[in-house]
């Protein structure tokens, strides 16, 4: 037996379709917020900057370790110079004095070489620390942009969720006014074809945007007002009103 429903009940499907369309639009908006694209770009940028910062941190740590080793070597040489100088001052042996003077000469050369290396490493460390500071600044700047974009995204998403919640509540209330059989047919056509109800306005189906041919129109005119019929183009339930051009 063909499904029947009053014209008034069928007309409710147009409002239901409008709400379902709105809900789908809101779901699409939630997934395609411009802030999401901004955040994706910032995420890639900050990841790259963090890699650069990690590399700069490693370079600074290596330079500091190198400087520490050189400073330790300098301290050892200075201690030996102090020791040999004290021994030289107290020595009375010509042979010992000659040996100590020769060793001190070598130690002082070694000290000068180490101090030159130390100065070079200190300068390199200073440059590396400047690079690290700049990397920290850049990461902080992008992280701030991410925080701002996240706040904007959250605000936009909250507005969408609020609107969707209201639309869903309105849909539930409206669906309760439609018979289970008619609602099931509507939902089935909606899931299959993307439209559950279509408004026939002056011979044109709103779901397909196509003007029905005369043979289809004759079939529709022959149907009883409470007959539930499907649009031949969109397969949605065809809702007829005084504006249908019948």
C-alpha cells in the first residue's frame, strides 16, 4: 500500500529539510574554519623553528663543553707554570734552572696557544648563543600566533556548536510531528541521495533545480493530495503546495 500523509504533514518535511541542510552546512563550516588552515601552517612553521632551536641548543652546548675543556687545560698549564716558577726561584742547580726555564718556555707557548683557542671558542660561543636567542624569540612569536589563532578557532567553533545545538533541538521537535513511516522514508532518501524532501514550485523541483516534464506533471496531478510521491529527478519526497503549478 502506498504511503499516505496529509499535505500539512508533508509540508513539515520542507522545514525538516531546511534544518538538515543547515546542520550539514554547520558541520562543514566546523571542519573548514579558516583558523584551522592558519593553525596548520603555523604548526609546520613552529615545528621547523623548534628543530632549528634544538640544533642551535646543541651547538651552544658543544661549544660550552669545548670551552670548558680548554679552560681546564689552561688551568693545568697555569698551575704548572706557577709550580715551575716557584721551583726556579728556589733552585741552585744550573742544570735544574736550565731545565725549568726550557719547560717554562714551552708551557708559556702552550698557554698562549690555548688562550688564542679559548678566545676563538668564546667568540664562536657568543655567536651561537645569539643564534639561539633569536631562535627562542622566533619560536615564542609563532607560539603566540598559535595561541591567538587557537582562541579565534575555539570562539568560532563555539558559535557553530551553539547554532548547531539549537538547530538539532528544533529538528527533534519538528521530527516528532511527523509520522514514523514518513520520517523513515524521508531519512532514507536523505541518506541515499542527499535530499529527503523537495518543494515543487511552479513545476520545478527545489532539490534538483530541474523543471519536471509534462508527463511527470500529469502523473503528479493525478495523485491524491495525501499521496506521498517522489521527485523523478532527485528521488526526494515531492512536497506539493498551492505554488506547485498543478
